[in-house]
C-alpha cells in the first residue's frame, strides 16, 4: 500500500476512534480500489500486502469498518455478502441476474426520497437499500447471440 493511501486510512480510522492496525489499513486499501468484493477476494488481496492474515481476521476487520461507517456490506439475494468503500450517500445497486455483476446506482430521484416511505410504522428511516435486477451489457449481448 502506498504511503498516501495508508496515511488516509490511518486518518479515517483515528477520526472514528479506531485503533490503527496493519490489517485494518490493508482492508481499507483493498476497498479503496473499488468494486463490490466478496470476503475471499478481500482476504486474498490483503494477503498480498501482509505476511499473513486469517479469513476470520478479515471478517472481524470488515465488521468493525462497517459498524464505523467506513465500509458498506451488501447482500443481494442469492449472493454472498460483498463489501465496498462507498458509504454514507444512500446509493443503490443493480445486479445482473446472469453473471452476478454489481454496479452502483445513485438514488433514483437524485436526493433521498426513498427515505420517506409511506407507512413506516413509526420507524425513523436513515437508509434505504434498493436492489435493481436485470442483465448487464455483456450478458445482454450473449443472450442476443443465443436468440
């Protein structure tokens, strides 16, 4: 991990009152690369940065980062949990039914109207998780070629 990224990670952890550890910095660095990563993908990438780290340690770090608002856990139906660094902006996701690719979708109306549901039963809503389903461009082309 480069020093500026490591310094940014350390600053983020300190700002949330968290201890700065090598595994936390490594996981933050992997997440900073973008994407919606499964734990095994994150653990594999972290192992290239550190001498050794257990998968359980990566789960523990991801849990701590998620609780601190530094990582977001998403669980599309039928898929393992995935993690991303994009947090706090109430964005949504679109998932390909064929290959499982995931992409970010900004809030549909540009603000957060989805945070004002009708009949919330007295709940104060602070986040909405919307998942759109369809076919990604690659799978659309493959389907068209098969038809």
